[in-house]
């Protein structure tokens, strides 16, 4: 029961944050790129939270636990390096172009509506596959912690996040992701201290 209440309250909290952020959106630039003035901490928070989603906490952790920790670490290193190099080598050109989306950037760069459509399709398919994994992880976590059916958790999570994302756009995503980032960080530090303390007590 405690887990159920905590999860429902967290979903309500995320929806409230997204709704508050959505009320501050005035223009398309605000909706798609947060007005191009999001603080560094919020950008860091949304990047880390997007990377450390249920795909990492459940999927990659389970992959390592199944006997493939080094393969998982290799994949994680390649993925992280790709994100870093992409931001450093490609990010400044994207910003200078003043494009609102990555497909729009490619359309301008190659002066081709066809290229823009292909980039848009690639983005939708790629993000769709990623979100399928994330939502599946959320449904599994909801079922394990609350005992309620898998589809109930899946539906609640989908309705909450889809609702405020469609309403608030990037400002809502940036804020809620940063909140998740802070929670992840506190949980990681607290969990590490607990494990270290328990290990030291066992050796004492």
C-alpha cells in the first residue's frame, strides 16, 4: 500500500510540475526548445534522467545480473561516448541553425524536404522504440511494487506523462526530468552508503 501511494503521489507531482511549466509556454520556441535559455543544471538533469531510465535501472542491470556485466559496460561506454561526442561535435551547429527540431535542421542543411521527412521518420521510430522499453519497465516496476495489474501501471504512467508533455512541451520535460535526476542521485548516494555500511559491519 505504501508503494502504491508513493507512486500515485509521484505521478500527481510530475503532472502538477508539467502543468505549471505549460502555463509559462507562450510561443512555439518555448514549447519545442524551452525558449533556448534553459539553465545548464536543467539540461544536465534531463540528459542524465533520459539516459538512466528504466532501460538502465531494469534492463541493463538485469542484463548484467544475467551474466553479461562487461558487455553491458561496453555498450554503456559506447552509448555515453556517442552522446558526448554528438553534443560537442554537432550541438553547436544545431544551435546556430536556429532550427526547432533535428529533422528541420537536416532539411535546412541539405535543402531537401525529403531528407527532412526521412530524419523525422527516423526520429519517430527511434524514440518510439526507446519509449516502448521505458514504458514496459515502468509497467513492470508498478506491478512488482504495488501488486496491481501490469496494464494498470502502464496506463497510469502513459496518461500522466503524455498528458503533461503534450501540454507543456520541452519546459515540462526538462523540469520533471531534473526532478527525477535529483531523486536518482539521492537514491544512488543513499543506497551506496547503506551497502558500504552493511559491508563494513559484516566484516567487523
